[in-house]
C-alpha cells in the first residue's frame, strides 16, 4: 500500500502507513528503509539518513540502505558523507558492485583518478547489478 501511495505522490499517507506498520513491527528493516525513501522524496534528508542507518543496523546483510543514503548525500553535494556510507558498505560487503561503482564516481569527482580506477575495476568484478557500460565509459574517461 505504501508503495502505491508514494508512487502517486501521496507521501503523507505513505508515511502514516509505514509508521503504523513500524508500530506493529518496529524492527522491520524493509519498512524502515521505505520510510527513509519517503523522507528523501520529501526533502527531509536528515530524517532519511537516520532511517537508512537504522535499516542497515537492523539488517547488516543488506547493503542497499547505505547505498541509497550515499546516493542521497551525493545528490545533496555532500561527498564526505557519501564516502562514509560507502566505506561502511564496502567494509561489510567488499565486492558489492553498486557501492564500488558509486565510490568510483565520488573519487572521479574529487579528481582522484587512481582511486576511481581501482573502484571501477573492482565494481566490474564485483557482485550486484550495475550499468557495466557506464562504468567502462567512466574508466576510459580516466585514461
């Protein structure tokens, strides 16, 4: 229900539905992450970061909350915060291709070509879904 509400732009109703769900099952990582996404969509970044962290703490096997937090940080032009989230993901999931590719993007933006190259190469060898062509283009652009 919350997904259809959020997709329709009914963020207040989506938030209410998720809060009700979390009242019943407060340790449901998926609902916590969904609430973080609602906050991110409504420009409540600090609340989103808090919920992304909480979702990651509830389910440390799932790197997605921290990857989403890093994407939000980059969208807000907060690369240092993004690096913090990505370092945590990569520390726990060293072959997580989406996090490695995103870290490559951060390093490229910081003009650290050597580090960017390393992260992009690791992303191509890693696990998880990435736009391989985009990563390969980014690698070629570094040369």
